[in-house]
């Protein structure tokens, strides 16, 4: 177990190193960061300059060695070119000997000039080859002169072949034809020997041509053997000849055969001389030239190796010096970089620690290094200001949180008040509907009561007349029957009218109160709603036209549909035809595709300005607030259309030209029973935009 004194001994060097590092960092921080970075750049520049000088000095030596290497390689190219050209020239000469042609001869001459041109223009100017060009020229000239001699021999061979081989052979062919012509029939005794001699002649010609073209020894042997066969068959044919023409032709055939044998022997001798000349002059000169080129190549290799050794030695010296200088300067740069990095990294770590404390909510930790004069010190001061601002912000947020809670409470109260106003508006509309229907029903019922009372009095009078002693006249009875029939007719008509009104009101009231989803006929629902609105029509000079076709069945909420038409109608009566103004309202519906229905509610009233149109569906917006308007009528209509029925609503109006509401709703409603009033979170949904066209 370590003693306290040992622990102190361990901690003392660590604290000393930390103090030394802090002192060095403090000294470096007295210099601005931009000058620290520039000092690193200056050190790098010094390294570059020193290394560039060393590399330039070594490059001069390397350039000299490289020039030698390059010159050797250029000389090698010249030697390789000479070797290639002489080898190709040798191949062309051999081809020309085997198959002479003007094209090959022209190509040989061109290549000869190319070889001589290479020797005189490139090799003579090459410093590496200038001392050996004379030997190369001598060997090449000997090689080319040998081609001249060989060409002369080839001309002699061609003449011998033409004059002493082909010419006798041609005469012999004619003589064979004469002998065959002089023989009368194939049963002659001379005919077998003649055929054998003729076959030997043909084989001899083929062998002679083959030997001339390819120098095949087998072909030469065949030619000699067939010639001997011809010579042996001539005496036999002479003994079997049966006329003088045959004998004369055989004598001449024997002479031409001897000439052919002599010419073929001479041709063989000349071909042997040509082969010897080709081997001793052309091939030997070529070999000598290749040997001279190989000797030069060996010298070039030695010189190249020497230059390469100088190049490698110089390159190694330069690499060693560059590495030494680079290591020294790298150590200096790394030391300076570490010190400068510490002078930046340590203060930045302190700033990051302070920022982390601020982000975690620890605002009591002060930022270190705010007294430093460099850029990091400025950052530390900025972070300190940020900390102070964060403290102030936290205090402000606390105050704002308290205010927000108060505002949210007020908003909930306002939402409740808004919902109460909407419900009151709906109940007010339903109350107006009840009052109108009650007034409308009061008329037929009052008339019925009056008729019933009058009929009761008339019945009492008729009963009194029956009980009197006087006679009852027929006219009195007829008058009572007529008045009874009239009273009964009036009672039935007025009570039937009251029943219709009550039934319509009952259906509308049930739809409004229960918000029940069911299938209903759009035409029937529209007629019931219009019937409930008749009292309003009677009080105002407004004409109403309805164009709703039969067969439009809607799966939705008839109460919401009635609320929509009622609010639109009352809105038109109160705003479009204010102050008793007369006008017309039209309600029409038509199918829109297979899934939607379009309903158009239009009037020719006062119309709306663009500003009013933009706010028409907003809650609590009204142009008649001083006259008791709440501004919720069109807002309720918009919510019912867009949310409960799942449709779209558009407004088109011109000032003084009336207003048109276009409602496009699906035949099957996509909303819920409470969608128009509130969302799932219980907050009323206000329209976020007004769908209108101006």
C-alpha cells in the first residue's frame, strides 16, 4: 500500500508538467491565432524552399546521367532499326531469288536506300555510334554488293533455264506430237514405248520446274531419272518404228534429250553456285553486320549501366538528404503544431464544457478564459454573454409559461362560449321555424274553428226549427244541407292543410334534433324544408323556384341538409333582400358523376364585396352586427358541408348581381354525426380557409 508521501511524490511531477504546459500555452496565447497559423505556414514554406534547392541541385546531376541513358537508348533504337532493316533486306533477297519479280526488286532497292540513309544520317550523327559507322558501312556495302553479284548469277540461271532446259523441252514436246501423228493406230508396236517415254518426259518437266523454283534435291533426282528413261526408250522405239518420219523424229528426239540433259546439268551447277554465293556473301555479310551491331549493343549496355549507376547513386544521395531535412523540419513543425494546437484546444474544451453546462441547465458555472486577448477569449466572452442571456431567457420563459397557462384557460372558456353561441344560433333558427310553423298552422285551425262554430250555430237553429210547430220547408232543408256540405269541405281542407304543415314540421324537427343518418330522397327533403319556410316567404316579397329531380337518394344526414338550406335561405332573406326588397331565390340539384351531387343555391339580391366574400365563412363575421346578427350562419353551413357531409362549398358573388353557393357533396356522406361540431379532441373545428371565387 502506497504511503501519502509516495502519492505526493507522484503527483508533484504531474502538477509541475501541468503548470509548465499552462505557462507555455499562456505565452503562446499572447499571439493572435492568425499569427500562429502563419508561423506554421512559414515553417512549411522554409521546408519547401530547402527541399527545392536540394532537389534542384540533384536534378542537375540526374539530368546529366539521364542524358547519357537517353542517348544510349536512342543509339539502341538506331542499332535495332539497322538490324531490322538488314534482316528484312535479307528476307527480301531470298524471296527475290526464289521468285523474282519487279515489285520485290523495287522494294529491295528502296530498303537498300533506307539502310544507307540510316547509316549516313542517323548513325553518323549519333555520338555513341560515330566511331563505329565506318565498320558498319563496310559490312553493309559488302552485303549490298553481294546482292548485285547474286542478281547477275540469277540472270544467268534464268537464261540457262529458258535456253537450255525449256527450249529443248519445247522441241521434244513437238517431236512427241510428230511421232504420235506418224503412228497410224494405237495397236502399233511402238505405242507402249511411246507412251512410257511421253510420261517420263512429262514427269521430267514437272521435276525440273520444281527444282528450279525450290532447289529440292529430290526434284533434281527425279528429273535426271526421267531423262535417263527417255534416253532408254528412244532405241526401243527406233527398232519398232514402221516409217521414215518416225525414225527421223526419234533421231532428233535423241539429240534434244542429250541437249536437255546437258542444260539441266549446267542449271544444277549454276544453282549450286548461286546457293554458295548467297551463303558466303549475303548471309555471311548479314551475320557479320549483326555481329558488329551486337558488339555495339554490348558497349551501349555497359555505358547505360554506368549511367544508370550514376543515376541511382545520385538519387539515393538526394533521397537521404531530403529525408534527413524532412525529419528535422517535421520535428520542429510537429512541436510547434502541438503547442499551437494546445493553445487552441484547451481553451475550446473549457468553452465546450461551459456550453454543455448551459445546455444541461447549469447556468451557475462561469466561463473560463474571458480575460484572454486572442480570438478564443472573444469566443469565451460571447459564451459568457450567452449564459447571461440564457439565465434571463429562463426567467422570461417562466413568466411566459405562467401567462400561457392563463391564456390556455381563457381559450378553453372562449371555445366553450363559441360552442354555446353556435348551439344558440341553431336553437334560434329552430325557434324561428317553430314560430313560423305555429303561425302558419294557426290560420287553417282558426278558420276551422270559425267554420265549426258557425256550423254549430246553424245546427242549433235548424234543430229549433224542427222542434217548432211550423212546417219545415224543403228550401230550408236544402239550405241546411248546402251549408253543412260547405262547412264540412272547409273543415276538411283546413284541417288537411294543418296536418300537412304539422307532418312536415315534425319530420324536419326530428331530423334537426336527432342528427340521424339515413337514406332520404333529396327532392322530398327539399320540399319539406321549403314547406317549413313558407311563413318567411309570406312575410317577404321573395319568389322561390325549386328544381330538384326525383330519384336522387342520399345516404347522409337530412337534419344537416335542412340546417344548410334553412341558414342559406335566412341569410339571403336577411342580407340579400334586406329592408323588404323583392327578389328571387332558386334551388337546383343535379348529379355530378356517379358519386357526387351538386346543389346550387342562388339569389339575385345585393351581392357581396370581395372583402366580404373572403370572410363570409369565418365565425362571428357579420355585416349586420348592430341589428342582432351573430355571424355564425354561413360558418355553420360551411362546417356541415365540409366536415359532416364530406363535401366542398364555393361562393361566387358580384356586388349588385346576386350570390351563388355551389355545394358538391358525395351521395354517401363521409363525415360523422359529431364531425361538424368538434374533432376527436373536443375542440370545435373552424374552417382554415374560405372557398370562394370573386
